[in-house]
C-alpha cells in the first residue's frame, strides 16, 4: 500500500465525520507533520508514512516540540491506524 492511499483514506474518513483536512507547507521548519485534521471538538496533526516506515530523527524531534506545546501529533502508516487516531 502506498502513502497516498493512506492519505486519501484519511481525507475520506475525516470528511465523513464532518471535518476537514489541510495539507501543510512549513517554511523554514523541517520535520513537521504533513496534514492538519480538523474535526468537531478535536484537532490533530498527522505525519503520513508508507506501511512500516518510521519517522526520521528530525521529524521525531519536531513532533516532540509540538507535543510539548500541547499539540496532538500522530504518525499514521495504515488505514487501520487512521481509524485508531480518529476514534
């Protein structure tokens, strides 16, 4: 399965739940998450990966910085993981 397949599934699921997804471009900040998923009462940052792929060290550092600021950051590498983080 490709990362784009998981990304499309994420967008479909969020829209079905009444939410929206934005692709995020970070100027001058490497390692930040790919997507912002906005749902009624819940917002989360999503780092998309191909199945079994892990976050790179610079991504892990940036995700931790964001978490320390109270942000919810999730790494998603499967459609099942999409369902877990949206539950």
